[in-house]
C-alpha cells in the first residue's frame, strides 16, 4: 500500500504551529508522510531550537516559503503579516508543490492532500487549482468557529455592524438557544487591536478565510466533545480530534528530546527541578508566545509569587525587556526562558497553572487535570477564561484593580483560594478522565482522526 504525502500549513504563530505539528505527528503515526510548511522566518527559529535533533530523513519533513515581509519587519503586527501573506504565499506554495510533484512524478512523495489552518484557509484555492484535496483545521474553541461563521447573520440581525461593533445595548449575545450566552466584552476581535486592527482581523477571517469552508467537507478542531457539547451538536460538520497531545511513548523514550516546532529552545533543566519538589506543591506560571507586561505589572507578578511562599516554575521569554524588582527574592522558584509545557503539566509536582488561557495551554491543562488560574491577555483568551471558570468550573479568574493591574495581593489570594478548593480539584480530575477517553481507541476524537486518515489514504 502506498504512503500518502500530506502538506500541512499553519498560520505563522506559535499557538497555531504547535497543534498542527502534533496533528502532523499523528498522521505520521498512522502511516502518512508530512511536509510541514513554515514561513522562512519561523522555520529558522524552529530548526535552531531543535539543537541538532531534527532528522532530514524523517517522514515529517520541515520546509519553508517566504511570508513577503522584510527581515526587519515586525511579525507581531498580524495585520501586516496577513496582508503580505495573501500576496506572497499562493504563488510560493504553488511552486513548492509543483517542484515537489515534478521531482516525484510517481509514488509516495507526491503531495496528495493539504491540511490548512483556517487562518490561511485561502490556500485551499491553490489546492483546487492543482487538483489536490484539502481539509481545514481550527486551532481554537469550537464556539469561536461558530461565532465567526455566524457573523453574516449577526450583521443581518442588527446585532453587530460589519466591523464587529455591537449595535445592541445588551451585554450578552446568544448564538443558539442551546448555547450559553456570550459576554460581548469577550468577542475576540476586540482583543486583537494591539496586534491587528480588530475589524481588520474579523474582516480578514470572514472574507478571506472562512469562504474556504465551501472547498472541503473536512473541518477539524482541536477540542473534545465533553468540553463543548452544545456547539459540536449544533455544528456537526466540525469534527473534534482533540486534545492534540504528543504521544506518551514520545516522552517516555526520549526524556531529553525537545518538542518539535518551538520558536524558543526548551530548557529541560526544569524537569529535574520539578523532580525535587513535593507532589502538588508547584505553581506553573506561563503566558504563551505573545503576552508582554509593562514594568509595573511585571513587578506585581514577581512580588506576588514571593508572597505566595510556594515553589513556582515561571516561564519568562528571552524577549522580555523588564527588570526584576529589587525586593524580589525568587528563592522558592525556578525561572526558564521556555519550557516543555506538556511534560511540565503532566508532572505530579504541579498544583496549578497560572495561564493566559491560550487554547493550547487550556487543552494541555485540562488534559492533565490541573486547575487553572486565568489571566487572559488578548484574542480568544477572555472567552476561554469565561468558559473555564463559568462553564467547566475548573479554574478561577484573576481580577485587575481600577488601574488595570493585577496586584500582588490579588495573585496571592487567588492562589490560596485555588489550593484550598477541593471541588475545583475534583472537577479537574473528572474532566481529565472524560477528555482523555476521547483520544483512546474507540473515543470520539480517535475515531474522527481515523476517518480522516482513511480519507487521505483513499
């Protein structure tokens, strides 16, 4: 039987690359070859973070194409990045596929299927042009997929205007009677403004990305039925295949192996440090690849960790420009630039996760039964916080004061509250068991992935 080659293309942000690389590893485990396409800029970062561990002969091959921006352009300006990619990527991708398929006129290495992040869904037009089948992958909550696909109706019903601004005095909107109401303050496009004009982002999704749903019937999502039953019942075409986690054997047989696809090199010394801590004693503090604090907020966070008087593992990216406050002791903690997060969260020493509520972090926390202290930054994170705290009831929100700052006292109070809340801990364990059943043989997510693999192989 021939081995099909699949091209996988994520949006060029860490939170999009991670789940799509894990999906790629699942495809390889199920007998596919994968050509994983990063932008040139991110490809260099990914390969350098691997510390000579990347194998060119692997059935998972890393390649790259230009994003159209100059070497000194700011890739955190997502509006500029999206506009540039729309112009540059289609031709570059078409050339990559044609060059590959011309070299391999027959056999396994011809690209026969494309999996695109919905945020670059427009590349399925290239797939159609070349007669290649495609699928779309949504790396966030299913509820937000449904929200974006409902935008034309929300505009028609006079609830929002075409820029996404709320036209009603109501504080909540409801997409369906079977779904919980959504706080209009958590509509994710309002929280994108600092990286991309809010309306620009919404219009980009609605006009360039979501029309690609008409080009394929395969819509995949990194979620599990128990996490979002109402919306997955409402949108049966959206197939949950999550939680997308690196395989157990991958970690158990490779204790020193770094996770593929990271933009920063993982500091594995934190694992031996965790081994020295008591079970259920450590605060894990990590805010993802985008969050940046000002000096005042950074000080409050550092001094708040001291105030808790508990051991902590704190991830501070190397692009952090803030100085530690002079009163900061930090003697109970370990600070690293980047951590192997899935390994960390599965460690018995971890008691709770202080998180920005990115969807990958949320899924990894829930999959390991770790209570979440929610401190959202932008994008979909305020919605995820509400879902974690109000619907799933497996975490607590951290509140800002009248100046928009999370005080050291607030952090200490919420840490103590979470450590002492047995009902949250119990719900975390129950939810973990339910969620993990999905990816075991016979589970919904497992079976959906098997159906998808069968489609690729046919």
